[in-house]
C-alpha cells in the first residue's frame, strides 16, 4: 500500500471522528450547498464524480463538509455565514497551499489539491 491511500484513509477517519455528529443534518446540507456553489461551474459535477471514486469509500457530504471546514480552519456554521468573496479567497489560498505542499489527489490524470477534490466531490454529491 502506498502512502496516499493510507493518508486519505486517515483523513477520512479523522473527519468522521472529529465532531461530525455535532452538526445537525440540515446545517450540513446548508453548508454543503454553500461550498458546492463555490466550486468552479465548468464540469464541476463530472470532475466531482471522478473525485468521489478517488476518495476513500463511503465518503459522504458530511465528511466532505467537515474536511473542507477543517482545511479552512473554520467552523461549518462560520462558513455558512461567510461572505462569498471571503469564502472563495480562503478556498483559493488553501488550494494553492496544498499544491505547494504536495497534498494532492490524482483524478483522471489531473493533480487536484485535496480541498479542491473535496469541493468538486461535494458539487457532484449535491
């Protein structure tokens, strides 16, 4: 087993253990819709379907929301109220930082930052 699947499994495990049960389902859906709307429009759902296959099995919208929130160092409730320009700026900054540090996921020949892959996956899941 390579390092990437182990890392992705650990990230999924951490996301599932780090408080997802404290977020109400309706709140998760609101934040998920807000984040999915921030994904680039062109082909987001198609890329997202491929990203979902590349992420650990069983990854759901709740996991994606929490993982993105953790990457942005923000509570999901804060993300739900964040001005769109600030949310997009924080996402761009995080994606660039992940590319620089090598925190990427290979999706159909593209190297996507983990947050970027999760954002596309969320767009496909919604």
